[in-house]
């Protein structure tokens, strides 16, 4: 049984260029990033993008970059989509994260 999954994420400094002379990221090189990833065909509505462009302009004075992509539908477990959230240790203890991903991969292999 497949489920559905989606990630909606705004990062004020999500897309950064690397300074050639130092090889390090500088906040001035970063653009705000709005990401939409889903396991179904779907795009962000025009007015949603416009609203987030206003947020980016107000708080960063930079042009918003919008990225959309497909992610695989979860197979019987949420563990298969956790990597797309970019939350890592902020939500789950590393052992719990490993267990969820292991369970997802073992369920996928058994189907």
C-alpha cells in the first residue's frame, strides 16, 4: 500500500553560490529558496508563489528561487521520505531515523 508525501519548505538562504576565491559560502551569495516536492503531479499555485516572493523581498531583498520536483511515494512507512525533509537530527534521534529507514527499505524488499 503506497501513501502520499509532500515537502513544502522555505529557506531564507537556501540557494548559495560558493565564493571562488575562498571556496566558502557567504550570506551575501545566498538566495531565498522555496521548495515543493510531492509524490503526485502538483504545482504550487501562482498566488502562493507571489505571497512567498513578498516574504523573500521583505526579509532578504533578494529574488526568490522556486524549485519543484517529484519524490517517491512512501511504501508502507514514512521512513522512505525522511531524507527529503532535510530535518535530520532536529526531529528524530539518529537511531530512530536509522530504524525508520531500515524498516522502509526492508518492507520495500519484501513487496
